[in-house]
């Protein structure tokens, strides 16, 4: 999952838009059978997804967000994954590492654990270790705790998830969605904030969010120039060298390498 930073949600009932979503510039398409589908349309959406994807070779990676364990649709969603060209399964309301493992076993696919409840956050390290990747369901998390969906209120949860992913040996998690579809400055600012908190990407809900989200995660010219100068200084040899009066040692070099990797 480390090569995917900006996956785009697509409602399972709108597979007629799949080609457009795949061509949008998103790193992957998350076909959604959960929040984007009303209860009385779950079976219809599932059938449409299977009909649209089975036997095809999608041009971008496809992730299927199934319904949570314990719901009436979970088991049928798992069965529908058979023979579909999926990169991974996204498990909503991920709270129990045993369930993460059972979903992986049932489908034969990696599991992306969407952590969006207090219990999920409490068990974040164990859930991360039982899955291939984690992501933040920030809106549901805020609703579960009855807190504001803003940067200050969600700071603890974000830091906890970044730490959990690191302890599990995963790549940095994906940050939650931005609901503002019209403000490029908002999505870019949210992306920059997520990057600063340690996230490696962001869940997106509209193609218009892709470009500003990428801008938010991209290093600026000054940061790129600094990273290149650090690497040039490091190439001079030795365990530590000086640059602009500051010591360039292993942690600084690692940060510079991360900046250059992000630019790519």
C-alpha cells in the first residue's frame, strides 16, 4: 500500500462512473458498499460491483470497502470478493484484530483497517499488526466521541494512528476525508496538516480533491532544495557533516531522503 497515497471513493451503485474515477489521477479506487449505499440497496450495489469488475483488469488498483462485521451484509460481501480483481479489502469500524485476520483469511486479500471508533483507536496497535494498512475514519470517529471534526479535537487520534502504524511496521496511514468539495485551499490545507502529523496519504471523495491534495503533500521548492543540499553534503563522507552551521547526521539525512521520495 506504500505506493498509494490518494485513493478515491466511488459508491458501489455508481459503477457507471468507474472508468472516470480510474482516469481521475487517483492512486486507487475504493468501491464503497458501506456508507455510500442505503440499507435497502446493499444487495443491488454488491451485484453491480461484481458484474462490473469480475473478469476485468482494472487500469488502477481497486479496493472494496465492505460492510462492517456484525452487520447483515458482511458475510455476503466477503463471498462477493471471490474472483474479483481487488488489491485489498477495506474493513470499516475496525476494532478487533481477530476480525481483521478473519477477513483476510476469508478473502485471501490484504485488509485495510479503517479505524473510526473509540474502541478501534484504543486497539489501534493490535489492529494495525493484524492488517496490511490502516486509515482514519475521522468523521465517524468524531461522531462516536461526540467531538468536533476539527484539527485540535482530532490531534490525539491522528498521533495515535501514526504511532500505531509505525509500531506495526507499516507505511504511514491514510488520513480521513475532507467534506468540502469546492474549496481547493481547504483540501490542500488539510493535506498539509495530515502530512505534518505523519500521515502518508489521504482518503478522497471527489476527483476535484486530487490535485490540491497532491499539492498539500508535495514538498515546496525550498524544502526540496534543502533536501538536495543535505544529500550532497552527506555524499562528502563521514558519519556527520556540517551544513549552514547545523549538523547533518543520520536522522537529518533520513528526513531529506523522505522529502525527495515524497517529491517523486
